[in-house]
C-alpha cells in the first residue's frame, strides 16, 4: 500500500470527528481535500474504509484495522521528529479527555494531586461529550478519557476490541434552582412541581444527549434557555431565570445563589463516572493519572 502520513492523519481525524466536514475544519483543509484523501486511502487499501450514514461517517472494520496501525505509525513519526530535532521531552505526557461537567469538580484536584505525587507527568486536557471522547480514544488523539454512562451501563460502543473501563464513582442527579426563587429554603422538590418549570438545557442530538431537563420529567418541558457552558447555565439559575439538572458532585463549585434539590415522586436518576482507555498494558504515566482521578473522586 502506498499511503502517506497525511492520509493517515486524515483517517484519524475522520474517526475522531465522525464526519468529513468536521475533520476538514479541525485539520484546516477543505472538505473536498479530505474527501480526496479518503478516496485515495480506499484505493490504496483496496477496500471500503468509511461507512457513510445519515448521522455521519463511521469506519468500517477494515478502516478500524488501518486506524490501529495508523496510531502506531503516527506516534513513531512524532518520536522520530523529536529525536532528529533534539527536542525529546523530559516529562511524560498524558492527553486526557473529560465530559463537560467533569472538569470543574474533578480536574483541579486531580492535577494538584499529580503535581505532588508525580511531577514528571504533564497532562493536557480537552472537553467533549462522551461519544466524541470515545471516538477520540479510538482515533488515538487522547490517551485517557473520563466518561459518563447511564443505567443499565451497556458497553460504551460497539467497536472491537472493547475499551478498558474502570468505574470511578456513581453520582446522583439533582435539580439546581435559585436560592431565593420559587424553591427557596427547600432541599427537595416533587417531580410534579417541575412540570411547568422554566428549564435551562444544553443543545443535544440523538447521539449525544446532554444534561438539562430532568430525565424523568412527565410531559413536554418548557425550555427557556439553551447553553453548553456550565458557568452560563448556573449563573442563569442563580439569577432566577430557570432550573437545570446537574450531578450532585458539582455542589462544591456552585456559584452563590444556587441550591440543589433532590427530586421526589420519581425513580432516582444516577450517572456513573468512568475512566476509559484503549485495551492493552498502560504506560506508568497513564496508570498514575488514572489513580489520581479515582483517588480524587
């Protein structure tokens, strides 16, 4: 096969992004250039590498096989460049991905713990939804991911081999409300009281559901504000402009004016926090970061 490193980088980015358009934007290419690279890869491989679907692009089994080798090749090229330029790192790098609400509660204490116990480890971080972080893991763009799952906690994806997954903690979902609003001085709320509430929600898609409206809310929710940023959502709650669903683990970092309410009259909603990586023997640095995350939680 005659495959360029550029083609392998395009393959990896398509796997991570889930579409040609998103891959082109992240790589700084035109969509047509990415499409040409994809077509060239398939000609060289002699088989289909990409499955075009209504919800985006997924790699075929052959594409996943090539991706596995692409990760190794691209890592070797990076190491070769460092050796040739004399810029070999003096520290060990771990690329960590976190789902959107994990950073505020987990990341600072995790990094502080690592600074004290393993100062030779450098951690870079990126945020994303659980599905996007799984794609990034598969693509080799990150080494470790903090993810979330909901009961009945099925496998994170249908790809093979399965990711190595460790449970960090189970956390309860609660409702964040203004401390001076309709639910002032309360610690509980009945689910029926939330039916007509003004909700602050995060835009979601079928493949990437996000927090906002209470999952077991009966009827159609009244959504008044949509925001991805947690600071925006919680400041809107503090100002009395709506309520939103949050993990209870966010309680230490809530802004003034926000109270948490446990929901009665409905089954409890819990979410599991997980740490995932590719299968195989982890590096000592990845093991240390995993240990720091679980210890912090």
